[in-house]
């Protein structure tokens, strides 16, 4: 999107919010010089593989196998 400096001044916060939300840069012309407003970082895309949590279990994971679970009484899990 292209804008003049005067137009940018009148709509500065709208332009900044738009760049932040969409990531699309805005070109501003001032005195014959083209300037660009861009978002520094693009949002992260969702991972295609689930992340792992290696430190989720505190202790020995093998102890969980032989643990009695009250909610699972009588079920063959």
C-alpha cells in the first residue's frame, strides 16, 4: 500500500495497527524519497508436529506404570 506523508500523518495509528495486524508493509513517500513501514517479526506459524515436554514428569516415569489410579478402578486400560 502506498501513502503520502500527509496521509500517513492523518491516519498514523490506523496504518500502524494495520501493518501490525496483517504484516503487509506500507510505502510512504516524503520529498520524493520512498520509505517503508514494515513489521519487524512475522507471527509464528503453528507447528506441524506436536512439541515435546521432556521435563513434564518429575521423577521416574516407570513408576507411573504400576501406580494405582482411583478413577481407573475396574477398567482394563
